[in-house]
């Protein structure tokens, strides 16, 4: 009896069920945690994602399963937060409350740079189709090129939930690596003289313009791509909170408590999808490769369009701000500023780069809505 009991006890210990895949996933989870803490790469998301990867790959842990019809803890977060499309819209509510559309309103043509930076989305989409992915899977992979984590999760949860782990990690990894990936591409595609271009100060934007922008934008975008409504409506509502100046409590709550809670639950839920069985597949490596290609093409397209526009503009655009058309707000804009200062220490591009940066968020939302309309 005692020997039998010991066997049962040992069989319930996680250590007796360890696999090489679990150990490899620990290394991935710990790497994400290292990047978050040591390198400060997107720590608000990489830290909970990395921890989720670590604990879900500890065998026998009741975290992502279901017993007697009752879901385990992280399974509950994943089911109600992601499968039910709750957490990404909540995050967009907070992002909207933190976003200043002033630079985009002051320089409307910068939205073209944000649109151009979606080129990588479609490169990855058609590349995924060529590699044998289905249309819904290819749509989910393509959104990685927008460098927008919540949008990638929202689209993938709807179109290809079985790919959520690798797509989410690829999206957030490339977002966090913006300061490493983008500068070499920006320098390769521009001359020293182009990087030194000084842009005129943006005109002041009135409160009325800022107030009307989220209302008009929401109506136009949703008339064109209604499937983007959950994200676009929350994004613009958050911005309306900010610009109305009459609901500071709601604006602050959206920027802080709600956004923080949603980020925690989203991060650990995404990490918990990355079990060794789900993640260590050849297709996951293809997804990472396609995501990197998408990000490179998106960065290049923004820079090249700015150079093309300069052929017709009297007031020249510094092509470096074109790279900010990816949706990594405000990191991509800061990279434009940093590379610009290296070429000319007196040239400050941050506010100019914020126009294409928030324009890129809108562009990615439109692309996401398009995939949801046609790829289901």
C-alpha cells in the first residue's frame, strides 16, 4: 500500500513529466523576462508574458486546463479576456486616452506615411499564403507587420486562435526591438543630407479640432471597415475622454487602472498559451520569420514614401519620420528622433514623427478590419 501511494505521489510531481521542450520554453520565458528587466524592452508586456511562458511549462500545473467543467485560473483569463475579445478593446480605450492626435491633425499628409508602413502587413499576408498557411492564418500573421500587439491578438483570436502564442510573442518581440531593427534600415535608405533635413514647427491645433477628430474618424473608419469597431470605437472613446476635458476621472482610470489590469491579464494569458506542445512547431519559426520580414518592409515603405513625397514638396519631409509609421507608439517616433539627432544634434523630430506614428495605429486598425471582413 505504501509503495503504491509513493508511486501515485511521484506520478503527480511535475519533475517526473519534464521534457526537453519544457526546458527550452523555460529558456524562452526567462529570455523575455531578461529583456523586460535588463534591457527594458516593452517591460509592461514582456514581463507577464515571460512569466506566463515559464509557469505554463511546469508540468502538471493546473493553470490552462479544465477539470469537471471548471476552467483553471489562466484558462479563465484567456477565455473571457481574449477569446471573448474583452482585453484588447480595453487596452485600446487606455491607449486612446493617452494619445495626442495633434501632430497628425497639424500635418494631415503624415497619415500617408502611416498608411505606407502597412505595406509589410500585406507582404507577410501573401508570403504566408505562398508558404501554405490558410487565408485566416495569413491574415493573422500579416498584422504582425503593423507592430501592434493588441491588434495582432484581437485578429488572431478571431481568425486563428491556435496560432495566438507565436503571433503574440512575435508581435511584441518586434515591438520591443524597434530601437535595434529600425535604425540600420533607416540609414541604409537615406543619405546623410536627408537625415539632416529640418522640418518647420507644427501649427497649433485648436481644442475643437482635437474634439472633432475622434468623432469624425470613428464614423469614417467604421463605415468603411465595420469589423474594426471593437478596437476603433474604444480607441476613439478613450481619446474623446482625453480631449473633452470634462471627464478627467474616466480618462485617468482608462490610462491607469483599467489599462494596467488589462495589460497584466493579457500578458500572462498570452504567455500561458505557449506550452511546448503548441509552440515548438516548424510553423512557429515561419511565423517569426514572416513577422520580421513584415516589420522590415513596413519600416522601409514609410521611409521610401517620405523620399518620394519630397520630389513634389517645397517644405521637405525628413524621411526618418516615415519609419515611425509602424504602430509601436511612441517607441518608433523616439527612434526617428534618436537617428535624426545623430545626424544633426539640433534637429528634433519627435513631434513630427508622432503624426505618422498615430497614423500607423489607424492604418493597422483598418488593415485588421479588412482581414476580419474578408478572411473569416
